C-alpha cells in the first residue's frame, strides 16, 4: 500500500474500533488494535489490519450502493 492509503486505512480502523469499543481514549483503541493484530508495535498496519480494512470497506461500499 502507498503511504497515504496506509494512513487512511489505519485511521479508518482506529475510528471503526473506537465506535465499537464506545470509548474516546485513543490509547485504549490503539492497544486493542495491537492486541487484535491489526497494528504492529510501531502502530503500522499488519497484513491482518490490511485484510480487515479491505474486507470491511468492500462490504460497506456494497451496502451503500444497494
């Protein structure tokens, strides 16, 4: 992924998790994402994070077009 796409994907994942966790504490969301394997220790996308983003945004786009 390009850097801008990685940034957008990381931001999307953190926002999605924040909504599901119902918290505004960014540290908690980042810790959860790291434990889930979506982000590495440097808060960079992992392969699992990329797959999660692609899966969730693909589904969202399909739902929006229906």
